[in-house]
C-alpha cells in the first residue's frame, strides 16, 4: 500500500551543516564501550580488555547518577561551537531508555538518576534555537522477545548464532514473540514522538532483520502520523530521508542529503580515550563535508555525572571560533566545484552567485581555478578586511566559449591557521565548463 504521508521539508537540515551527536547512558560511568562491550564478551578474536560480562555491564546502572547533568550548559556549548542541531542517544543497543518509558529498562526506574533526561535536553536545545534529534536503536539486545526470529539469508555480519540476536541453534522461530517486540518497539517510538516532538529521528541497529521483518514501510507512515514533518535518517531499510556514512569522509558524495557521523577520538562513549583528532583535522572534515553538500555530526561523550569532558569542550569552542569568522562559507551552502576545477574543497551559495574556495594549506604562490566562464566581480578572503586579491586569467578563447585559468594571489598574511575561505562574487550564476576541450576553427 503506498504511503499517504508527504515527504518532510529537509531545508533546515541541508542548511545546518554542523550538528552534535551525544552518546550518553549507563556505560558512561565505566571504561567500557557502549553496548558492544557485553555483546562482544567471550566472542572469538575480541580483546578482553574491551569487554565485560552482561551482568557486570548492566550493573553500571547502579552508579549512573547524572548529578551534574545540566542540558542548558550543553546547549550553550553546542551553540558556541556553531552547531545547528543536536542528537541524543535515547536508547542504545543495551535497551536502557533515558526517559520514563512505559515498559522495559529506564533510567527513571532502574538507576539512581531517577528522572527523565530526554525532555530537559529537548527544551534546552530549543531554547538555544538548535533543532532536536533523538537517536533510537531498533534492535534491543536486552529485551526478552528480541532474539525470537532469524533473518532470512543471515550471514556472519548479521551475528548469526549470537544469543542476544537470534534463537539458539535448533530452536524454531517464535513469530508471536517477535510481534510482541514490535509492539514494544512502536510503543517506545510513539512515546518519543508525542512527548518530545523531535525534528529528527536518528535510527541505528536495523541490520539484524530485513526491512520486511521490521515493517519499515509501515513504521515510516506511523512516525509521520505521530510526528508530522519529522526527518528520518537512512537506517530504515531504504525508507529514510538522508544517508549516514560513518567514521570516514566519503570519496564521492552520497545521492541526496547526507551527514557524516564521526567520533572525536576512537570511541563513541569513552571521553577519556586519548586518541583525539586535532582541531585542524576536524575543521577540515567539516569543510570537506560541506564541500560535497553534506553535514558533519560530531560526537561528544559526556561523563557519567553529565559533565562534558574538558578536552571535548575545548575542541568545540575552537571549532566555533573558526565558524564565527567563516560561517558564511559553510551554513546554507551547497556542494561546490567538481574535482579538478580547484585543488581543495569549495562551496556555493544557493543562488549560485558566490563561490567559496577553501585553502587548507599555506599557498606557496598563486592558486588556480579552472573552467569558470563567469566574470569575477570581487575576490576577497572571508573574515578579512575586504582587500581585493590580485587575480588574472591566463589562456582561454572567449570567442569559442573556452575559459582560461583564473589565478589568484593569496598572501600568507591573509591566511587563517585552520583554513582560509576565498570568496568569489560572480557576475551571474555559476557557469562552468566541464567538456573535454575542442579544436578552435576560427581564430
């Protein structure tokens, strides 16, 4: 049956460019990764220092106090970082909900935190004009009815034979128990939609069942009925609104809207892991995502008491300082020049009349742009004093519509340490030559 729901307006999402992912739950009190630490325990080839028994993992809930949780401070920091939206893990694969859900595990009933943590998050983000996103794991490795049916054609990548995923070997499927799990699954999602009215639902954990088993087509329509206009990420078996590549910048942009989700270090949930990416590296990642028309969703991992680790806060503030100067070249832009026209990322204003070229290394001389048929009305550095950059055009044959190469002189004195945005104001919407070249028959 075709969907009766209209597609959501993704304008705010496409314009946002930078969001904050927040992984927070009972796992924040220990030194073990979220959910996977108990899932991988005892599995062949797994590092025992990264895992612990299920009972020990769940016992972490007794130390989850959240006594310094102040979502208003989070929101202030995220706004200072230049983020336009934030996504909170309301329930990871461990099944522990951060709100007062009607059934199964909840921090309200099962931890000393003893209160709803999702509602205050949404209120605080909206108070700072940040769009709110709620993460939810479809799978639930702690729900008794989840390991009730197998996935047709399941492979090792689907965790075949794992006790948290599927019925034990030789045990028949139990469709009635799976239906009970889906009832629970829908109940929780309806609670999130109707209580908190999220702008975005960020799903995870769809891989252990087929879209037909999840009944994702039906779910999409239910979500749009419970929360009209909500945006859904791609982890809906093909029924979402945008792609979510993870942990690595795509070499080619995905089709349509997309967002890279990325950790600051190697972990989604362990702030004390020391392998942090540098600020220049993260700013560059943001620029490269924007240059391909996508967003960056950068993860933070609050501590068990709710405070954001100082090193993560410092990184966010440094990124915000760069965006405060250079934001016009990021926010609201679209993908820039195709590869080969400019040796670096670039973005384009929505009216296609302003081209932003990012210089990520110190230029040793002039820098070149190829294929521009437009005349350049102005060439300046974003955040500078408006001084025009010296420019010249070399070669080309205007009478044959063959553009020359635009050469720009970018003095080191105008360059910024984390990345310099060169602003070209064009005389008309971008007109780009992308052909293979041809013989000029009239000279």
